[in-house]
């Protein structure tokens, strides 16, 4: 595990990066901790950690149904709701009414940022355009930004491109919207597969360690990958490295 | 000319409005003053007021070429450049090189907000989701927000909907993205035709007086239209009326 630039500091590369596009779930916000806390408060008898992880586990398979064409374009709010309805019985919550389900489903709009995020983004914003690049829909990301005080320059989403990451349309779409080359954009994410797909499109990449993304009791592998341009403990550490 | 709500205060209507979508050119930023000032500084021999107005005069005809299908989807940056190239000769600037033209064209990314805007938006943001709904492209609006310190919750553009205002896809698109009824959205604009088109889609509307949109020497008609939900001198006055 390294802390610091994977490559030696490269002024050319530093100068060329103009846009930082951030993955959101796990990278910017603590989905596990936020959901578990809300479930624990609302439904004390439920295993809140398991509930949060079960909900998230349905995420990739649900998007795959859209990617494969089995479902037409469906926003994440609606995919979250389908997954929620499917997991409620196994947690003894199949008696929840429609308004309770709607309220619980919107917990994804109320996720809390990791402690370094607001200050880190505020620093990075001084030097770069900072935007989201998330599979979350626009309204989810907008409400989350208001909830957490996230100072995005703009909110970009798979919903704008009608394609879910890791579709190249999403990564290249950011460069096209800003009328820059892909190497002027850097994806910032806590997931190596997302970063690898961005790199294949010519973007720079920065990995962020979020060891407790899946909960305190389930630390994840945060090994560095040499293919990333940067590797940082958190957003403050990334801002340090980028001179922001 | 009235100052205040056109309708008597209506709590039901007030409570239902969740999203304020702002027209940008003329409503949020002083395109005429900003462009004239930059042209005056760069090219002192040019009639800067006439230059700004000539550039803007090409705007609706250029978008009409997209609406009619004569041109495929073309972002405003590119339409601005086509208009710029066409007006340079009449101002004796046909000798401008490519890099000067590129720089000048991006003056639309550097437009300054009217004096009430940043404080007014900051107040309105406490109570509503505030977003752009402009024919300007995403990068233009994003750079402008950084330049002027505009605290948008999200940046929406005709570019997201691939349709230029007054196409109903744009007004209804905001409601659809936020999963609300059209009457939960209010368009805020300094142009009655934009507001009328939004109203036809079921949105609430607020008119903002920008008497000097076309320059100090060319005051425009700012008469109230009874069909608007609100009529305000500026964003502070709108915030006063909306209790924000």
C-alpha cells in the first residue's frame, strides 16, 4: 500500500487535468453507515448492517438488467425501489406500507459524506472543475448535495448519458460536455473496476481508500494499483498531492 | 407595473413549489454589460454596445436552425462562434486569428451576475432546489458559475434534453428529472415569452425586471403580465416574496 503519487510527479500531466469527476456511492458518501443508521433507528429489530449490504448487493444486477436491454432506461431511484421490495421479506419487513417504502427508498438521497469530503472538495474546487459522475440519478445527487453540503460545480449522472458506468459513453461523455480531451479528465473513485474502465477511455484516475465502505466489521482491500495516476487516503490527501 | 405577488398570497401554491429553474442570459447574468466591457478593453475602436447586441441578435435565428432540423444538435458555444464569425467583418475585426476568436467566443463563459444574484440565490437555496434551465451548454453554465460564484444545486441545460427552449421537453424535463408535477417547478426569467411557454406546460412563473438587459442606453419594457405567479424587481425581492 503506497501513499502518494504512483507515477513520479509529472507537471505535464498535472497541468493538463482540468476536470475531476467523482464516483459518489462509497467514494463521496458512506452509503453503508448512513443506511444502517437509519434502518437501526426506524426498525430496531432488523440487522441493519446486513440490510444495508443486501440492498447494495442488488445494485449491479439491477443495472445489468438495464445494460442488457431486459429493462428500458430505468433510473436508480426505481432500481433501488425494486431491490428494496425484493429484500424486505427476508428482514421481516414485508408489512411496510407504500409511504414507508417511499420514505425508506429515499434514504439514498440522504447519505452522509465521509468526514474529509466537504473540506477536501472545497480545496479541489479552487483548482479544478469538480463534478459527479455517478450512476445515481440527477435528483438523487442534487438532494444528496444539499443534504451534505457538497459544493459540486455541476452534477453529472449516467442519467444524462442514458448509460450506466462502466459504459464508455459515461467517461467520454464528461470530456465531450467540457470539450476537452479524455486525458484532461480524472475519475476519482474508491473502486478499481470503475477506474480501470475510465483509464481504458483515456482518463486519468485517482484511487481513494475507503476501507470501511462495507462497514466497520468488513474492511475491504485497499491495495494500490500501479495503473492509477494517484492513490490517496482521502480527499484531503488527494488535494495535498494535487497542490490544491 | 406592480411589485409583489400577482395573485393573492396562496399558501397552497407556495408550499407546492419545490424547484426554482432559472433562465440565465439576461436573468442571472448581464450579457450585454459583460461582453461590451470585454470588447471595449480588447478592441477600443469598436462600438462595443452595438457589438454585444449584434452577437446576441444572432442567437434566436441560430437556435431556429437547430429547431427546424436544418442543423443537427449544436451546442450554444458552437452557435455563438458561427454568429461571431459572421459579425466580425461589419465591426472591422475580420483580421482576428483563430486563437483570438476562440478566446472572445468564451466571453459567454465569463459573464458577470447582476448585483443581487449571488445573495438572492443563496437565500432562495435555503428553501428551494435552485437550478439553471438555460439554452447555454453545460460547460458554459459550469464555468460561468465558477466565475461568478453562483451556488446552483445543479446545472440543467437544453443540452441535457437535446431541445432548445421554448420546446416543452425542456420545461417538462425539469419536472421529470425531479420526479415532481410541473406545478412543483417555477421558471424564473426576465423574458415573457420564455415564461409563457413554461406556463403552457403547467409550471409556475416568476418575472424578473432587468430593465438594462440590452444596455443603459436601451431600457426594455418591464411591464407586469398578470399570468405570472410572481413579479419581482430582482432576486432579493423574489426571496422576500417567497419567504426565503
